[in-house]
């Protein structure tokens, strides 16, 4: 079904006065066991202006960057907003879809009217694989995050459905940055600027103690020599241990500190005055 230029019954309606097309079709596997429908709406205005406000206003929304879109649940319907397109499902029938379209348009118009009083959330979901995230987890399957395993937590974290704060044993970041938005005159996000966060008083000492507590005395010695640029054979001679033992210590250091190479380990050791 297509009904172009349908008007929206809204007292304000400044941002969106209607949609250029509205199509309703059966929604694939959602038709079983009873028919369900999906809707596709096209609009002339650039909806991306509202993405950060939807992201901050609707709990559980997901803001993606490539392609730019925001997903959220509205009125029991799963919605995805693109700059000039809206995809929504599932509906009982065409009338249900039409009623929903009007509600959603009114919501977006109201959000536009109130945006100056809403703190926008520009944070986007990064699409990391669960295995990449798993590398920085303790791999103890302690369950304190609320999920049965570290791999399950990695999957939730990679989809933006969990927070690093839920894991008590996650590796500490090597550095932290503040991300500031660069906006155009209409409030659209053009780019971002990253600046280092100032360290809180006593943070370095606390982190230094925390890092030390993760490592054995021998691992700390290996880390200090590694950070000074010594190779594994050089560390072997310096500490009078075999190259194989040095390699084992280096692997354990990487795992405990949540790093993946010598450069990252050296940065962390220098940051917390372990060298």
C-alpha cells in the first residue's frame, strides 16, 4: 500500500509535516503463525539531526555510524531511523501501521521542538566482534556481570547491550579520552575531537598499585625490561632465565594487562611509573 504526502495530525509539526511515501508489506518470517506486517516510510527532512536526541531519550536505543542510523523500541514496535527513511515492524495490519506512523511522526516533531532542553547523546555503538572484546576480559566466567560466561558478556558488550562497568575483572584502559562533538549550525554532528582526560588526584598511585598487584615479581621485572626496549633474548640474559620462560612471562603480562603487543605494555608501564 502506498499513500504519498499523507498529513500528520500534530499541533506543531514544524520539523515533519508528513512523509513522501508509506509502504506496508508482509514482514517475512514474522508472518508465522499469523500474518505480520512491516512498514517503510520516506521523508524529505534529514532525520539524522534527531539521532542523538532519540539516543538520549529512549532507553535501550542503539546509535550506529556506518550506515548512520538509530534503532529503538517505540510503542512495542522495533524502529530504525535512517536520514530519510524509517523501517518499522511488526504490525497486526495496515491500519495498525498507519496509526503507528502518525504516533511516531508526532513523537519526532515533539522531540525536535524540545531538543534545546535535551542533552544529546552522540555515543555510537562500535561494531567489534565478540572475540575481540573477549581478549580484554578475565576469562574466569565468574558470572558477576549477570551473564553465564565471559564469552556471553563479550557478545553483549560488542552489541552495546552491556557496559564495561559490569565486569569487575576487566583490564584497565591504557588511556582515557574525552570525545567532543563538532556540530554544524543546525546541530548535526560533523566530526569529533578527542582530548586526553586529566588524571584525578591519586589516580596514578592507585593504578600503579593495581597494576603491580596483577603481576608476580618476576613478571614485573620482565615488564620493566621490556618497556626499556630489551628483546626476549636480552631479557633472558639479564635475568638468567631461558628465552622460553621469558616468552611465557610476556604472554602472561599481555593477558593480565589486557594488551596485545610490547608497545602497549610499555605505554602502560610508563604511564604508571613502573619503569
